[in-house]
C-alpha cells in the first residue's frame, strides 16, 4: 500500500518569507508533524529597523510563516498581523515583529518566544529559526566587493561569485534533529539567494542535509525573481544548493509550466500549473499539496 503525506511522522520545510509560509499552510493538516526551518538574515523593512535598534535575529520571515498558519482568527491574530500607519516612529512596523522581539527579550531563547506565540495563535506546526544567534548575509560581486545584507544582495545586477554568512553561527539544535528525523524535506520556493541559501549556509544544517536518509524535493518559484537569481535556471539552483551541501541530495523538483527544466536529469520532475487564482506568482495551496503528494508517492 502506498504511503501518503498524511502517513508521515515528520515533514520538514526549509526557506523563508512568503514561499515557506505557503508550503507550510498547504501542509497545515499535518499539524505538529510539520516543521519549518526559517531563515533569520532579513535586514529590510520593519525587521531591519528592529534589528538595528534592538539587535537579535530577524523576525520577519518567522512572522510571515505564522501569519499563513493562523486558522482560527482572533483578537490575538488580528494584533499579530497589525501594521502601524501614519508618519510617526512606529509607522511601517508590524506589531507581530515587535511582539516576537519583546517575547525574545523575556525568554531564555528565541525558540521559546516562537512557541509562546504559536500557543497564543493556536498554530500546531513547529517553526524553528535556522540559528538563534544574530547573523547577516554577505555576497561577493564580480569585482571582489563585499555586499552586506539581504536587501542589498537582492538589488545586485549580477550573480554573486560567493555567498556567505557574516560570521559562523550554530544551528538551532531542534533544526538538526528535525532534519535527521524527517521522512520528507522540502526546499523552497522563495528568494533563492536570500531565503533558501542562508539556511544551507549554516554548516551544521548543510552537514545534516548531507547525512539525512530523507527524500528531498525542491520547489521552484512560479514568477521570475527581481534579483540576480532571476537569471538562474533550475538546474543552476540545484547545483549551487548541492555544492554547498557537498553531495547530490535533491530527488525531485516541482515546477510551474513556465520554468526552464532543461538540464534536469535523473531526478523526478513534476511540472504543471500551480498558480493561485488571486496572485499568479504564488502557489495555490491545494495544487501545491497535490503536487507534493504526487512527488512523494512517485519517490516511494
């Protein structure tokens, strides 16, 4: 009898921002058997302002994932999603980011702050920061210049010749445990250089991805990224991921009909319409869930 996603004990999704949130929400019926490992290098918008003022890890991607996992609207969820308007010092700040930063200050570790918010918002899936130590992303351009921060890297005109973290950081212990215990690991979609790669640049995480016996899937973006990664083929993205991990680990790819799938060999390929009716460059949750189900069954 074929196993389905509903039979799995642990599914792990890796990435950041809207992309990871969309994957997590499409698989939310797995409840506490679903774990997201979230990038924490964002330095833009409300998150960047909080980091410059208060320090700590970047909370924006975590907040985005939590927002998409809220299934029971409440006063707490409305507060968590509230964004200040006007011209004052709070203008543009998201209250969820401020709440997470405040809880982090009151907690022993950032993961405790996340779990407190999960309980308040009645989110069953686990969310784990890639590291609980503050760190930024740094790229090297073709002239050898260092480009610091996600927003600056996304604005580069050419591919970076190198991508790294500003300092080596320890992976969150629970993230390593989740990867090694996973039945299925999902990478993407999302900003390639600034949502997916930062997690893989944490050495302990790339080592765990090299060691895990789990099947691994990569989900490509539906739209073309407005960043240097917009010019990368899917095959080039897989090569960059696997070069960092140290071996071929990705068993299958899930693509929209417009993706360039040339060069993808000896891997499962699921290519079909996946776009949401309201926002074409976002994945439809049900179509994505079905594509993940079909990919998992084809690999087993």
